[in-house]
């Protein structure tokens, strides 16, 4: 059976099976590697098809797709992914300025599922639909690796990077930007893992948007990289429900919106800030809040707020914050 994904969950689809029986290019607009090895070149435009028929680059049943030269993949339908690696052994490798653009709802740019793997080296991914994440992994051993100036942007409500159910994303020297309210730059859920390192940047401008978020056992590590949020009530780094966030090695978290928080932990979560900085400038902002049996460790780092009525740090309800060689400063009126 072939898996067909709708709203990021899978159901069996006879139509998909018929579409990919032959492998290779099932339609003039698609490239499908169904247990075969395929080369991608030129432009793949599936508009206006939805679902499986709208996936531009699709590897399954241990198939592989490798780009040669600049590849352009365009989709406009709902659930029409730009590149989809499905199942253990399936691989999509994109490089050399490849561009992925999706405009439909739930139309993820890069989607690795259940052991599928995608690599993006110096590529551009842009999505604009509702819940259309830039890069999304789901399931144990699913992996997306991004490097070398790759750019991930979302204009709709999708997150930049999203890992769940033990999927992993590794980001090295890339940029991530989201613009919608509540659209996180990077979020790991249900055991998902995201590592962002080596001069990468995460930028969000929407209200209540998280720069980096970890929920329900998720883990996000920011290593030598920067997070910037500008929306009101946004949070630079947020760990909730047995989740973990690490901010390491010269990383910075900066928020400027009103009532924004640099870092927040809730419900048995943990955060380590080591050799890094957290800075908030919005009125009513918080440098760090630690709540509900959570633990924060701040080593060789700075936490600073400058807004009116801002708070440096707060620790409540059986929680612990430990400072070692670190400083907390507040400079706004009423702070």
C-alpha cells in the first residue's frame, strides 16, 4: 500500500498506488521515485493539483531523487508538498540553489516521514499556506538535514522547522523566518529533535510567535546561533511539558515586542543557557520565567531587560533557577 498524507497524518490510498506503479515521472509535472533512482532537473509544477497528485518531488519505497543543477518545484494545491521522502530508505537530495515554493494549505515545503530523509544544501524553501511548514519531519529515523546558507521562510501559519514523533532536523548555517502570528521559527513536539547551529538565524515577527519551542518531550538546541522575535507576547525560547531547550556557545535570544519573554519553561521542563545572552526590550517583557517544577541553569551568560515594567527573572512553583558566573540586569522605568 502507498501512504497518502492529509493534514500531516496518513491513510491508505488506492489512487496513489495507481499513480506511482511505474516509478519515474508519473505525470509531466511530477517526479516520483517509487523504489527507483531518479535525477531531478529543471522545473516541476503540479499546480493546481491537490494531495498526492500535487507532490512535486516524491521518493518512496526506498526510492531516491538527486537534483542536478538548479531545480524549481512549485505547488499550489492543498497537501501538495514540495519534496516528500516517505518510508525507510527513501531519500531526496537537493542542492545548487534549488527552489521549493508552495502556496496551498498544509502544503509543506520539505516533508520527511517514517524514516525518509531529505538533505538541502544551499536551497530556498518558501511556503505561504495555512499550516504549511517549511520543513517537517515525523516518525523515528525521519531526518532533514539543512546546510550552507539554506533559507526557510513561511508567510502563512506554518512553522519554519517542525519535528515530531522522534523525527530529527539538523540545521547548520541556515536562516529561518516566519511572519504569521503564532508561527514558530522552530518547534519540536512529542520527542522530536531540532539542532540549529553554526551561525544560523531564526526570526519571527508575528504576535505570540515562538522563536524556538519544545513541547511534550521535544528538544531544541541553539548552538552558536541567534533567535530574534519582534511580535507582541512572543517568546524567544519556550519549553513546555517535559521538554528541553539548550542555548549554547555564544547564542543570543532577543525579543522586542510588548510583553514578550526571552525564555520560558513550564511543567517539568529544562533549559540550559551557557555562554549566551537573553535580551528583551519591550515594555512589560520578561527575561526568563521558570514555572511548574521546571529547572533552568544559566552559566556564564547574561539576561537583560530594558522595557518599562519589565522583569529580569521569575521562578515559581517548585521550580529552580541556578546561576553560575552570570548576570541579570533590568534598566527600564518601573523594572
